[in-house]
C-alpha cells in the first residue's frame, strides 16, 4: 500500500477485516516489520483517539514515532501557492513537506475541511500535496472529506457485532452547536456502500451529503421511520454540503437527538459514534451508557485499523 485515503485503497474488505482479526488476536506478531522505520504524524487539527491509537499501532509494529502539531510550536504553514507571504505564516508547505519527509519513512496527516470553500475542501489540497511532494507513503488521519481509519474501525466493529449477514445500518444526523465537516459521514457512507449492508441515511432537509458518497443508500427524512428495524444506529453531526449553505449549521433541533424512545423503534440496535460526542445534543446519557453502546469498542478498534494500514505500508517498503 502506497497511500490510504479512501475505501478503494484497502482493497477487498473481507480480506482487510480478516487481517484486522488476525492482528487483534496477536498485535505483537509483526514487531520486526517496523524496526528502524519512522512514522511522522502531522496534525493540523486536534485529536485524542487518532493520535494515541495510531501511535500505539506503530509501536506494536516496532516503529519509531514522531508527532508534529503544526499549530503548536511549529512555524505557521502557508498551504496555497502564489500567496505573498507577508502575514503570520513563516514557512510554505512546499518546503516543509520534503524537509519533514527526509526524517521519516511513512507520513500520517490530519487536516480537516475549513468549510470556507467547498472546492478547496473537496480537492483535498493539503493531503494531496503530501502525496505529491513527500515521496513517502501517506495515510489519512482524517482529511477534508473522509476519515478512512475511523470507517475501517467502524466496519471491524460492525462485523464483530452483527447478527445477520446483511444488517440494517442507519447513519443519522444529530444536532451539534458548531459547524462540523462531512468527513466522517462521507467516509462511513463510502464504506457501508462498499460493504453492501442495507444502508439508510436520515437527516433534516438541507443536510444532503454529496451524491458520490450517498451512493446506493436509501435517504429517509423521517428519522423515526428510518430507525424502524435497524440493527445499528450510527450517529454523527455534519454541516450542510449543498450550495449555497456549504459549511453552515442549518438546525440544532434537539428532536433529532438519539434517545431511548427512538432506540426502542429499532431491532434492539447497537449505538455507534466515532467520538468525541456531545452528550444530550447527539445522544442522551442513557443511550450512550447502555449495554448496546459500542462507542468504546469502536475507539479500541482504531488501533487495529491503523495497524492493518501501517502493516501493509511497511510490507510495501521492503
Ligand atoms: N474519532 C476520532 O477521530 O477521534 P479524535 O478526533 O479524537 O482523533
């Protein structure tokens, strides 16, 4: 594997999940693979799970790990070409990328959508520059439009807990006070379509995702109807994608919060969320603390999804 930014990069999902289960059984079986190899994780945005789980996965493989928080202690980076750099940005990404690449073998990048310009976000300008100019394998630790390590961990979790071959999985929008990118729902939809589950997306009007991510999903605007018979409820907030409202919060309607009354409409569904989650906005205390809540299991599987990706990248280096 030379890059990991979307579901196509992982290949056959059954093979990938089987590899994940093998790693889960013995996560220290490949400690020689990463010997004298260095991972550089570059964060343009905050993280708890991605930072710790990816570092742990790299250490399981015997790698050295360096972490750079671009906005804390590094020079502020200009990312656009042609800008007269007379502001607060002291260094250009085009110099910074090859310099950073010279110190490592593999690069992980976290760079969220800025939600100012849809074209800029959906062209994935930051991570694409790393892929183009680093000369190193690059993987996404959440980019502007996708979060594939999260979606892979979600898929592993679904495969572990599903009770039928083709479960009904519902991705539901839920309220949040701030504008959030579409990366997690886009990516989740992309992976659910690839897994060929019965997949339903529910959200208020105005929150339609990009058609290339919706794919074959059924879109149901009535959240309660969408929940009927569901085996898994995956909650997430996102801001509007459609013009002219791109990046805006159109609703904070708490009637979309996931509560026990709505979960009672399901087939005793499991509750999922990528975390961090705003309690009693996205989901009530009762639901997230219930035995059906898989949020901690998903977070645990972030170590496993990262390890599969890093293992494949390291195997390709040899
Ligand atoms: N789910 C997830 O990516 O968590 P962090 O933002 O804490 O990394």
